[in-house]
C-alpha cells in the first residue's frame, strides 16, 4: 500500500491531462482509498486495506490519497465524503464506493469489480 500523489496518479493510473477518455495505465487492478488523517472511519479502514494488500499481493495495487494534500485529485473525482474507495478494474470503468466498508464487502468488490480471485 502506498500513498499516491497527483504526479504518481498521472504516471501510474490515468494521465487525465493528455487523455480525456479513461485509460488505465496500471498493469494490475487497483484500489484507491481517499482519506484524511483526522477521519475516524478512515483510520478503521487502514488495517483492513493493509491486510488485503498482503492477501492480494502481486494481484492488485492498493493506493491511498490524502484528500487534504491532494485536493486537485480529490476534486477530480468529486470526493465529498471520506473514506471513498475507487475500484479500478484492468479493463472497464472504475467504480466508487463510500464509507468504511467491511472486509467481506471489499473482498466481494475485488472479486466482482476487479475480477481478482
């Protein structure tokens, strides 16, 4: 799990400045957690995502975006409540979910949205 800056996002996820149509640049499906340090539910979600990053190591990338630092990136996705979680399949459109989702819901999304077993 690693923090994602705007520059990292454009290099590893989607270069929205040069490509208006969604084009995922990653080599495996990804999850992006939009969070803030002061957010209680965000803090509860972190260990769950850490566990998932170990379980699915090499199969998915898990990123964190600090909404207080990366305001442009947060605005681009219309983040109004946190945590917000963006699921990015290898092919197809990303899907957003809100709230501190429980482990089983996150795993279901990994299997159904990201097509990772």
